[in-house]
C-alpha cells in the first residue's frame, strides 16, 4: 500500500475504534502511532515523535485559555449568576405564551457569555430553568429541547473553548474569531426563540404562562445581573480593546467570577476545591483529545492525505459554495455520532486546506474566520442532533419523566432553525465579518 492509501485506510479504522467505545483521544493516538510506524517502517520513529509531540502540542500559551474559561463557568455557577439571569429574563417575558421558555434561552445566551462550554451551560441552566418550566405546565419534550438548544450558545457566544481550539489549529487570531461570533450568536438566540414560539403556536397546550411581574421588581432583578455584565465587558472588552490578550482575559474573567462568588457567599474552601478539581478533570480530558488529534494529524500529514484531498477538490471544477455546502453536510452527519471537540480536532486539518485553496472573493483571513464560525455552528447543531446529541442526554438525564423520543421530536424545530441560520450565513458572509 502507498502512504496515501494507508492514510485513507486510517479513517475506517478510527471509526471502528470509536464504534467499539474506545475514547476518541485514545483512538486517534493509537491509529496515529500505528500509522506512523507503518509509514516510516521504523519502530523508533513514532517514539521519537511522541517525545516531541507532547511539548509542541502543549507549549502553546493559547491553550491556557481552556482551563481559565472552564473555571470561570464553575465560579459563575457558584456565584448564582445563572439563576439571576433566568429570573431577570423571566420577569420581562414570562407572562407571555412561551415566555418562560424564551427566558430560558435568553439566560443561556447570557450565561454562555461567561462560560465558554456548551455542556456546562446546558447543565447549569437546566438545573435553574427546568423546574420553573415544569411549574408552569411546559411539556417535557419542549422543556428539555429548548434547554438543550440554548446550551449550545455556550460555545458560540464568546468566550468559546471550541473556538479557541479552532483558532490554534487554523493559526487565526482568537480575538477576531470571538468578535466574528457575536452576530451569529445573537442570531442563534433569536432563531431559537422564534422556533420555540412556532412550537408553542402549533401546540398551545404544551406551554403555560408565568406570572406578570411589576416593573419595580423587574428593575431590581435587572440590577442583580450586573456581575454578569461586568465580567463580560471586562473580559471581552479588554480583549478587543487591546488591554490584554485572550489568555490574560481568561484569567481576569476567572478571578472576577471567583470574587463575585466569594462576595455572594457561594465560594468557600470546599466549593473552591471542587471547582479546581472539576476544572482539572475537564481540562485533562480536553487536552488528551487535543494530544491524540495532534498525533493522528501529524501521521496524516506524513501520508499527504490533506494536501491530496485539497488538490483533488480544487480540480473538481465545483463552485466554492458547493464544496463548502458539502463540507457542512459532512459536519452535520458527523455531529450525529461525535462530540464537538473531536470533530473540530479531527476534521479541521483536513478541510481547512481545502477551503483555503478555493476562491470566495475574500482575503485568506476572512475565509478562515468565516469558515470557522460556520463550522462552529454546524458542530453546535450536532450537540442537539439525534441520536447522539450530547446536550440532549445531559438535559434529559435531569428529567427522567420525559421519554427521549419526546425530546427528539421537539428539538427538530431548533435543528431547522440552525439549518436556516447556516444558509443565511453562507449566503451573506458580511453578517459574520462586518465587526472585524
């Protein structure tokens, strides 16, 4: 077999290991190690690569953003910010049909602005909003589906851990990617609210109405969310204003949310230790996947698979938009069986060179940023796409009374909203790029 054939054969081998429930990071490392051995024909080469890969992968200062943003999310939860966001949003729209669900989506967007993790946003807001939606007579299917979809805003609205990983892989400016994600993130939240409103219009008996809150109480609840606004402006504003780098901004955010949690009484020695432990575990999991992907991708580069595929696509004669749509469809399909971070790490080194070889009438930087946001959106859609949408399982586990099939039925409305949003952003790249 040629090196190229060995590289192509590694894909079904990798999928087989994943199907056998081998952890994705370990599966990529095993295939990369064995493939490196076969291609070079020397057992010492993969060991030599192993020695250098660990340093080259983790020496990047940008990766320090990951644990800091995760820790910021844990501290924000301890500080009661998630509950404050939901109560403030609910006070304005909770008395309308479907308003409590809309408030849940809006609070997910707000919490995503200080979290950076979809799963953490879904789990945190689920604990806050799910009981309230149940109290006002919301059907289990739309309750779990709305919160699962709202949770995906955690990786789209800056800061975003997955977007940081993409920036490192594609060698793009993290601050510009964060800025480009703002408009699509707001569009996502609006789309989910519209999707929920359509569902409630079609099935009015499946959503109740909350209590009307007087304006004096609304203003008091709005004042309660000042910590969220303060942290978001400090982190995002500081990064865009050039006051500090994204890595420094993540540390400022973690410190700020920690102080707020301490001031609100949610942070003590025990809860702080639990936050550090949880952050360490999540970071170790992410970093191991990053390492496995780095080893596998170095093997693919050795076989010339990414370069060959890029040249092949460029010579097909297809329009750039047709190639882009095909890639996005592949992401949608992969999202049904893989988690978001694994998809990014596995596919970006293959698809990114293809995109950069095509002419979209934009600068290379704009194409890279636009493609990154589109990938983030379809990856985010994978988190709520049956049968293996991770957010669906997290929220459904909080509501054992709701059959998973009911969640699947309701979440289709939000998946369709995502598809419409992707189509809009593909047709009008300026929506993504006008802020940078």
